[in-house]
């Protein structure tokens, strides 16, 4: 009976060593996975920061372009109004073949002008 108990103790020691080895391997694997996930998280965080910066720059550029477009449209509208006023003030001046300022421009969509054929 003592021999059976000694064998049982030896078996338990062997099983304990195997379990400890598996636990150590799992801890190492877990640490490797954790390190890989942290590296992925850091890379994605950097990509997000770059994307946000690019978006901000794009929005700023879009705002600047919109301001330039608005200014150009105001200048075109002013030029058209001046040309209309000039034609009203001097309807016969300059002869029949003179091209009037602003002639051939057509207002589109309430925002700008497009050149069109006159006839």
C-alpha cells in the first residue's frame, strides 16, 4: 500500500510539472499576443492621428478654395453689373461691332457665370 501511495505522489508530481510547463508556455504565448496587439494598437493610433491631420488640412484647403471661389464670383457679379450699367449709360457708344464688357456671360445656379455664344 505504501508503494501505491508513493507511485500516486510521483504521478502527481509529474502531472504538476506538466501543468506548470503548460502554464508557463501559455503565459509566454499570452505575453507575445499582448505585445503584438499593443504594437497593432500603436500603429493604428498613429494611422488615425495622420488621417485626422490630413482631414484637417483638407478641410482647411477646401475652406480656402471656397473663399477664393466666393471672391471670384463676387468679382464676376460686380463686373457683370458694371458692364450692364455701362451699356445702359451709353447704349450707342463705340459702334455696332464693339464687344460689350460682360457680353457672352450667362449666370448659372445663382453662384457664377459661364461663357455662352452670343448672337
